[in-house]
C-alpha cells in the first residue's frame, strides 16, 4: 500500500492509505510448458511453446500455504493477478554445481466486483474454523 500525510498548521493533520499493486515472486526448480502457456497466455503447438508478442496473460488467482515454526499452517489466497514473462538464466557447465531456477513474478490487484484482493487464515488463530485448510484449494471462494 501507499500512504501519505497531510501537513497543515505547522504539523501533520491527516493521513491516508491506499492499496497499491501486490507483487508476488515464485521461484521453482522447473516450470513446465503447459503451466507457462496457461499463466502467460501462450499456446503449445506440436510440443513447442509458442510465445507471441500479441499474447496476453490471463488474470489468475493463487492459493498457497506456509508452515509456521509451531507446526501450524498459514493459508493465503491472492484473488486477481497477472504474471509476466520469467527471466531465463543459463550457465555453461564448469567445475561446480550451479542450479538454475525459474522465477515467476506477478502483480495482484483488487477485484472490481467486490474490492477483495486477499483471503488469509491461520490454524493457530482462535477464530480458525476447522476444515478450512482441507478445503483451501477447492475453490478460490471457499472459506470452510
């Protein structure tokens, strides 16, 4: 988010915060062609990923979970975002191991239909509803 403070009468008199775009960076060991096509708006022709300057990445939602130190899970859904072309880095073989990973970056925004942009829940929170984690990936709207 972005925030700013209004100064008047020799001091701060008001402050406001607005939601900006939300950046997501995902690093993985590999990114298969079918996933790239689906996330970036490309197509696959005879087993070859065809990337055109006219392709448009679709809006997608992303759901994930993170295990906390206490063993409980923290769940997140980003509701509307678009990924951009990943950087590709290659390195010639030398005398040590150099793993090359794929990094996918996207920007997420609020949905215009309801202004929601993220859902989160925490198994360790007193308000956590049992079963929410088990259903987390069934629907972008599922909450329990």
